[in-house]
């Protein structure tokens, strides 16, 4: 009988460290945001995100929702951004 092949943990680097512990450098252009990640082992990867248009109005409901989520959140900014990434 063959052993099943487990899918690699997407939350971990190839070295076994957690991806959310990697260093994050952010570059913003006029329309996009790039997050450059670097693990302690030297592995690097980049995320591309579409930026929100700051000229677009934000509803009061959206502001309240953000405050509710932030009030409950405990962690780093990198963890906060990763938690709600579209990937």
C-alpha cells in the first residue's frame, strides 16, 4: 500500500519556519502594493495586492467594522494583513 502524499503546509516555509514570522517590506506604487517577505533561512517571496483608492468614500458601517475587528485583534501588523489577504 502506498502512503498518501501530504500537501506541504502553506503556512510554513520550506525550512519549516512559519511564513508569518518572516520579515516583511512594503513597497507602494500609485495603484498597487507589494509585500516582500524574507524568511530567516533566506527564502523570499512577493505578494502583489491592489491598493484601495483613497479618494473612494468609506461608509460609517465600514469604519465601525474595522474598529470592531481591531479591538479583538492581538498580534503584529504583518499578522493582521496576512489574516485578510485575498490569497
